[in-house]
């Protein structure tokens, strides 16, 4: 597609439910990143992939959070047994070759706003 | 650890006013520095970047200079427009392949 696409745009769920957030990066982009953004704060790194390999998951808050990118394209961020503190904007970004390469930049999606009641 | 600190917003200016948004950082090594902008309802997009000390990034009338001696990367524009109203994020990286963002500064420009 023309840009990074995330779905759903809004997700309201009850505490204790599992949620799956989807990211469809720009076609051909090697690297895919997940960030979480609380209201009034900057994006906070969660995890990233090069192709299908998860390179760094150090930002995932706990083992209720997981992510996959099985075919090196679409990625899913899953939160199990959601809690109210998980409420935030979840943003996906992709880049052509990965930020270690010269002149790379992140292309962000519009995000999924998660509300846990 | 590495971190970015921005001036708190919101910043409210009249059209054609001069803009400065302060950004300071703490980092090991020699990171690149970035400004990203988020317009209402959209994702963040890169505004400008600088990859080494004394470099100046510029785009759309915005400028920022990488100052290693003061660990700063302040964003400036000589004459803001209503269309510049957005949230601006300073960031550094890549650190292990990822960017570290500041908390964002909201800019509101009034006609």
C-alpha cells in the first residue's frame, strides 16, 4: 500500500480479554517497529523485526505482550489478559532497510487507540 | 541511559512569529538526531535530521543544529504558519536499531 496501515483504528475491550493489533507495512520495507504512545508522551519502543526475525523485544513491558511477523510483511502485536494500564496508542512503523543503514527513516502508521475498561 | 528532553507545551504563537522548541539529549556514542512531526489524526513523519556534530538539518523552513557541546538540537522556524500546528518530537538514534523519542511539544499557531 501507499503507507503503513494499522487496524483496527480504535479498540475497546474489557479487562482480562486478549487483543490483536495488526500492522501492514509499506510494501518491500525490511524493518518493522512497534511503539506505544501514552497520552501527552512520545512513542516508547516495544519491539522490532528485520524480515521475519524479531531483533529486539527489550521494550515489551511483560510476558503478556508478544509480536510476530511470520512472513516478513504483516505483523501482529498481541496483548493477553489486558489491563487498564495497557490503554494507549499503539503505533507501527517501517523502514526500507533498517535504521542502521545510512539515511534511513521511519514511516509511521496512524496507530491503534486501545482502551481497556 | 539514553534519553531526550523537550520543552513542555503547548506553545501558542501568532502567525509569522519566530519559533523555538528546545531539545536536549543524553547519549553514549555519536547518535543521529531527528525531529518528527505529527499532524492531527496522522502518524509521525520525519521533518529533519542531523547525523553528526555541527550538522544542520533543514526542511520546510525549519532548522535544527546538532550541538554536541550543549547536547542540544533545538528546532527553529523564522515565520510560522497556521498549517505548522502539530506536535513535534525530538528523537535520537539509532540505538540498537531503534529511535528514542522525547515527550513531544504541541504547537498551536493562531491566525
